[in-house]
């Protein structure tokens, strides 16, 4: 994953999972939200690959806004993926179930294109590449 961030106007800087962000959300709540969102993302699997979308590196950006809405930029292993129309809904449902999240917006992006080097070691093991 490339970026976990929050937006805020003139808010103090906080650290969640080692990432410095500016947020009106208290640091401990931001850390919990971040962990819970990542956990939720790990429940969504690409049906063609035995690994979750987070470990596959399909999630490019997670923004947690001050109103506790979440914006996700993600991609697919290929633009013609058969679940392209369904995957954003799966992600929205998974994150929407996280306690404290007020809303979810999922954007599909294809720049940069996904490549296997975005996969975590866990995903590489799951697909037998490690």
C-alpha cells in the first residue's frame, strides 16, 4: 500500500502505524480505525488468486477524513478483471462495517498499473511464488 492519510485543516500532527498525518481524530482512535480498516481489507479476496487484496498490493491509498469517512484508491490485477464491477462494492461493504466509519468511497485507478512486485511476502507465499 502506498499511502494512509487523513485530511484536516490546522489539525495537530499525529502518528498512526508510523505514518505522520494531520487529523482532528485523536491519535489512538486514528490508529484503531487504520488497523480495523486494514483488517477489513484483508477479508476481501481476489477470486482468481488465493490472497487478499491488501496483501496483493491492490490498495494504493487509504484516506481517513476528519468526519471518519474513508476514501480508497485501488486497482485490479488487470483492467479486464471479471470482478471489476463487483470488487468496489465488496470493499465498500467490508470497510463500511468497521466501527466508527461514517462512509466509504472506493475509486478504481489503473495508474500506475498493478504488477506482481506490489505483492507482500505473504501473498507471494499464498500463490506459491516464494
